[in-house]
């Protein structure tokens, strides 16, 4: 997924930089850009609660990764986004983040993780990686001179890896899952002046499909200063919460014996530069 995203961004930038590119023509609309990229520096904050059950030991220990296993709750990462205004009332957008974290700590309680039991005072290493791509479509039935409102639907594709390493204990079970999490989205944007643009959005959904059940909500608010035809910069606050049950996860032997309960908050404050193309 990482390679595909980078390759797509590189190819799109090459096309858009061509002198005859259709996206490089015309005068920028203050409410909408025909096509744009956002390069973001994101201060991400996470709160993660995970439980890994098994058929052997039944219910596992509920772990708060930040409090129980010493995982950093804040991290600076790059974020890549783009938007394509297909027409004045139709928009397609995507946002990509990769959030790798790790820790080493001494646990203060007994932990049941899948089919294994980790004793008190064990030295535990944690590798926790979250990669997510959010793709959404928005239809704008209300488009005025200074503001626009719309609604649509989106999909958050999430890859999640949580692997524990315990000193002097061979631990095979790990949480390695990927799943699509759909949502409905609502958006409002307004020109506060000739240069300042405000954007706010909200997404929510609950689903139960096959081995995955749960829900999520997503919220965003941001303000941007448009410096000229091709550039803008701003700040945005993004917040989301996910509550998911995964069943039928294969253990290392290939059996569907593991089940995970995940509650995760992913919030970020992002400072960004927007590259704008056309109207």
C-alpha cells in the first residue's frame, strides 16, 4: 500500500506539472480547487485499548498500550492528502497516514495475550503500527457564492499490526489485520474573506460484516489562507474514534482461533501546505 500511494502521488505530480495539463489552466475558485495536494506535518495523539482472546484461554487481558506498555501517546508524522473536484457539485478526496510506534517496558500485571500468559515483571517489547487511507466522495446540493454544504460516503482502509516480544518467552500470537471501515460524511465550507477558507466535516457509521463489527466517527475543522493561484497553507484538527471486534483471526498455525477487541482514538493537529491546480 505504501509503494502504491507514493507511486500514485509521483505520477499525479508529474502530470500536473506539465505545461499543457488541464489542471494547470483556468483561475482558481476560492471555494473549490479543481485538483490539489496537501503535504502535512501532523502531531498525532493516540489512545489504544486492545484485548486479544483465544479459544484456549478464552478472554484475554485488556491492555492500554500507552499506560500499560509505555507506548508514546504523541508522534510527529508526515501526511499526504489530495482532492479532485470532478465538477462544482462532486468531489473525491483521499488522506494517507502511516503511524509506526514501539516501546520496551516491564509489565506490572499478568497478561493473557492470545494463547500465551505473560508473567508479572516480564520485560516486554511492543511493535505497534497503524496505516490508514481514508477515501471519500461528497455531493454538494448547496453551493452559494460564499459557502457550500454537502454529504456523501467514504471508506477508511486500516492495516494494523500489534506484536509483543517477551524476554525468555517464545510468543507467536500477534494481531495483524486489515479491514475496510465505511462511513457517511457531511461537509461545510465557507469563505471568511477573499483569502481565508474554512472547512468542517463529520463522518460516522456502524457496521457488522462477516468477521468484523463495530463503528467509527471522524471529525475535521480547518482554516486555510490562500496565498495565490497555486498555493495555500493552513492548520486543521482531525479527530476519530474506532471501536471494532474482529473474529476469526488466524493464529500462526493457520487456525481461526483468535479474536480482538480494539478501541482506538486517533487525533492530530496538522500544519499543511496545499498545492492548487485550476478552477
